[in-house]
C-alpha cells in the first residue's frame, strides 16, 4: 500500500518542505501527522506517532509536497488538529510492538466465542492493538445495527484494555483478510487499492459481459472493482457504434443484431430464415439506419440494389460494345477473303 514519490529527486520551488507526513498502519489505514521536530524521515521508516490517550507505531508511506495534494484531495484541513510525530521507532519499540501484536489472534478467537454467547448478529474480521498495549480496535461487519454495549464491558473486563468497535464494509473486510482473486493475483483491495468506488451492473453491460452474479462478484460478495478499470476505454469506443432499437430492414429480410466487436467496429447480423451471421462495418450499419428512416430498404446488408443495377448496366453496355467491334472486324476479314478468292478464280 506504499505510494511511490515521483517528486523525491526534484527541487521544489519552496524554501522549506511540507512538514506533514502520511503514515500507514495495519490493514492499509492511513493518517496524517506533523513532523514538528524536523526529523530526518524517509519513506518506509517506522515512526512513533501521537494518538488519543497514547502512542502508536506506523510506517511512513508518503512525504513532501505530495502529502499536501493528498490532504487537498481528501479535504483535510491543515490546522492544529493534526497530531505530531514523536520520533523514529527504535529496535526496542519494534520488539515491544511485535509482542503486542501476538495478542491479536488469541483475542480474535476469544471475542468470537463471546459474540456467539451473546447471540449478536455481527462478524468480527480483524483486531488491531495499539503499540502501547492500552487500546484495541475491533473491526466487524453487520447487516443491521448491533447493540454491543454489553459486549464492550465484557471485553474491557477480560482483556484489561480500552475497546473501540468499528464497523467496516464488506469490501474493506476483504481487503483486511486478503486472498487470491479469480485472475490468479492477490486482491487489489489488499495490495494497492485504497479507495472503493461504486460499481454498477451498467459497467458490465457496456463491456458486453454476461450478467452472471457468480462471475461478476468478488470474494466480498459485491461486484468486482476491476469492472471499472477499462470502462472509460469501452465508453470511448462505443461512441462510434450506432444504437439499434429495432432490426435492420432489407429486401432480403429483417436482420437482427447478434454480436458487436466494439474495438474492430464490426457488428454481426443474422436474417430470420438463416443460421449464418454477416459481419457488417459500423459505418455501413449507420447508412442502413438512415435509409430505413427515409423509408428505403437496401438490397442486402452490404450492397444497395440501385448500385448493383448501375454496375450491371455498365458491364452489359461494355460487353455489347466489345461484341460490335469484334463483329465488324470479322465481317471485314470475310469480305477481304472473299474478294481474294474471286480474284484468284478469274481466267487469265
């Protein structure tokens, strides 16, 4: 979930660099912190940051002027509410943090047992302990609103920590759990995708995909995020494809659309009484639509009757002219031969 800093080797036209850095925590969660002590921080360094009622350890994912752009995009105001970076994390800090993280899995299993005892309709997916071992965030998903006030009391008394319950969506849950997608690669939401955009079935329709829920849905049970990746390309290609509301009318019969190749600009049509399909360019389809709107019918999907008659008349006229020429030449030759024979047969 790191972001490559393309501006790291460029000299910025400012006297001092931006003093806010972006820090990444478990599960891809990111937040902004101010480097008030002007620490020598590079991307990827572990840092100890200020959080409510304690401290936490995260990794720097972005710094410099790109952080300013990220804050503007996320509409975060650069004011005094931004907490500070304490220091770079030492080896001792990291060792303590690893020991704290070992509590996460036992706490997860035990909490699921407690949820079953209280008969709560919620699914606990992940737990994140704070580095100072005083607070834990429980991430869960649920269809309806859950009353977990009694659950918080039980968890706080058993684990001796402050408890924060945070509800997440099914997409966020899949990103935290991870997995392998149908493409054979690791899930986008658990590797690089940080924001989730809404995906609708219209994206599948524009790409001529079969509306099969088992093929279009991901591991989260929602429509795959990758349906939006190539949608703009398909939208641009569809601008040259004419829209059909009814079959094309020709003298051979009505032709119905069977298939469309968006990028090759070819549309396949089939007549009602035929099993074969005819490939027709998109420009030709637009011409036929205009003719049908004018009340005219072409001879076929690829040819007009008028042009065929003209071409046949031209070919026939050319053949007639050629025949006349050859007939005239043959008549002249016959006359010459006959005159020669008559001359030879005269008595001398």
